[in-house]
């Protein structure tokens, strides 16, 4: 069974470091890279049709962002990432996906470039660390690709 790397796709500046590290590790270990984008569901049932429209737009945006990052990885590393879109609470969906997919070796995230804030996913996951079935790899948000290359 291949052991793959999971990266959570969002619009953060530091995402590039998480993707670079995970793609490089995938390349070195002959593993696959999985990109997960989680759409937050709209909870206002009074305006259900508007909520559905917002969810559709966010899903479309998630696919667009994921495809853009996938193209970057394909060009730079010659790896075709698998793109997964889920709907729900981001942290709950990450943990659920990790428990369901037994091929994942580790979850790779990058810390925020702000010193006093690790980033929303890391902050939320820190409260549920014991629920993670795989190691969490946190890449510094300000580290360079060259420095990452020296670590891999």
C-alpha cells in the first residue's frame, strides 16, 4: 500500500510551503499527493436557496484553487495530485477523511507567517490532536524552498 501525503487547500499565503514540502516528499517516496478542500456549509435554513447558491459558488472556487495548485505541482514535480472536495466543518472533515483513507502517511500544513498566530487550521486542530490518526507535519510559513530542499 502506498503511503500518501495530504495537504489542505485554502487561500493562505503559507500554503505554498505545505504544498512544496508534501510534493517533494511525495516525489522522493514515490507516493501520491492528495489535496483536500473543505467547503463550509451554509446553516441559515430560512434562505436555503441562497445558502445553496453560496455553497455551489464556494465549491466552484475550491475546485478552481485546487486545480491551480495541481497544475503547479504537475509542472514542477511531475506529480498529478488527487483533488478531494468535502463539505462540513473543516477540522471535522479533515479528521474524518484521515480516518477513512488508510493510505495517508501524514497531514502537511504550514504555519502562518504571523508570529502570534499559527493559522486557523493548526489552531483548531491543536484542540483535537489526539483524534489525528497520522502525524501532523507543520512547515514554517517563512521557510524558503531552498531551505526545504536541504531538509528533505
